[in-house]
C-alpha cells in the first residue's frame, strides 16, 4: 500500500514551452501533497505544499507564477512548469500525506518515483 | 535549514549491521524523527519514524536517546541493495500539514 505515481517519468522539451507533471496517490487519499526539486548531487529542496481545494503554499524563492500547482482531487496534484528554460532542468519529486486513519495515518509522507525534466 | 547533522558518508560490509547516526540537538517536544533513503535516481523511500521510544519494523530499527538529541538508524543485515543516501529529518507533520526539510544525508556504501 501507500503508492504514489508520477507521470511522465521523464520529459524533454524545448525552451519556452510548458510542461505538466502529474502526481497521483494510487491507494489512498491525500489532502496534502508536496513538490520537491533535486539538482544533480544535491539534496531535495521543497518547492511548495499543495492542499486539495485551495491555493498552494510556496517556499521562499520559488516563483508561483512559473511553477503552477493544482490539487483538484484527493488523489491528484499537478505541477506545471511554465515557459521552461534550461535552468529548470531538474528531477521533480512529489510526496503525499495520507488522510488520518488511511494507509498509515497522517504521520508519514510517501514519495513518487520522480520526473526528470530536460529543457533544451 | 535542516535541523539535523549526519556524517556525509559511511561504509558497511555486506551482511553486517549498518549503524547510521544523527544529531538533532534542537528537536522540539512534538517533533518526530523520520528516516528516509534515496537510491540513485529514485524518489525517497520511507524507512521508519519515532517520537521518543525505540521503534522497529521490517526494514530497520530506530534508537532514540533519552534526551532525544540524537538517534541511530540500524539496518541489521546490510545488503548491496541498501546502498543509498539516508536522510534523518525532524518534523511535526501535525494537523495534516508539516514539512520534511532534507539535509545532505549520509551516503551509505555497502561493500561485498
């Protein structure tokens, strides 16, 4: 149980285009999901907290107009990288926090496998 | 900033126990200690968490000192597949919110 998927697993796009990444909790519901970014040989950096039915909360220094987050249901959050540039190339990872009482309770985040983005 | 301190790297012989230390001297009373690991090019994998009591599951054991200022993750019989970066994180994760702030972690290399 407690499986999180991401789609696509990797994507290559041209500079200036937008890319959408999906994060799904497959066997549990999550009111809260998180988006991270990881550059090569670095640790994960939290970008934003996504709450179902409300606006996302962005970490300091993360441009909310560039990284659009939508959390329309209890099992799906999407991250759209708008007008992507080569410096946006990175490994994007989501995590989901189960609703209390489901799939291990509210105390554990479960991570997706990540999406590798390459902007040419 | 991460609130934990971990050694940057450790080696362990296959079949032996791997003991990964973590210092969290500024931990608050309502913060849990979480351990995750990340195998190369994959998303982090949850290992274990605890508040103040020692915990054990099918993957590992977590030993938390009585003053809660440090902890040790124990992999009882390390295999080559346990080679990964191990992250120790303190967080409340209360009220369906809370964040996991990742530090640099410990790169564990299990050697044959």
